[in-house]
């Protein structure tokens, strides 16, 4: 079961599994994917002053040939295939790290990063504390290190359906 969750302090909406809800300061609405599709334009209210970014990773087979993409504001989507064999979770982290590096290199701040990965969202928000996959630990640590370099940054969990419409995979 997934739910729409609204943060009462900033009116931002996220769509997450019910077990991941940070109950304090949130309004909860049970929904299904059809509801999301019908109401997508009205659900995700963003801070008009923040730079909206998106990142997603995946692989052909799991494990398999890895790829990732990210989008910064209204810029074109950046996509890249990665050498060797990767897992989907590794590519989600590579996409996130690559986006953070690009944002740092271009001195962006006041950012909202949209992800569809429960894993990335969970570790960055602190809902997840310890990885069971040793190969992910360096990626998680690198992400947290880069995340701390920003003054004003937030992360939003969006649906895979919405991410596919924006990023294309």
C-alpha cells in the first residue's frame, strides 16, 4: 500500500510506501496509481523558488548493463551508460551522486531533488540507517558527504510513473 503524504509545514506532497511515513507534521491520504495519474498536475506542489531536479538509475538485467539520467531545471536530460555490470540500486546512487556533483560544480543552491528510489530517499532522510549491501556503503557515504555541501536542499520521493514521464525510464 502506498500513500500520498502532505507535509503540513510546506505543503509538499510525496508518494511513498506506508511503512516509510514520518507521521509527525504530515497529512496522510490512501491512494492508488490511477488516482496519481488523474491528479498528477495538482498533487506535487513545489516551492516556486527552488530548482527542481530529477535523477534515476537502472540497469538492463539486474545485475546488468548500468545507466543513469538526471535533469536540472528546464535543462536537457543527461544520460550515461556505465562500464561493467551494475545493480539497479548501485545505479540509483550513481545517478544521485552525479547530479549532486553537477549541482556543486555549477554552484546551484535552493534545490529540490526528486527521486523514485526508496533506498536513496530513505538513507538521505535518515529513515534507513544501515545498508545490508556492502557494495552500496561507499555510495551512500559519498552521497551524504556531498549532500552536506548544500545550504538549502531537500529531497522528494515521487512515483516511478511520474519519473518515467520526466526522465524516460
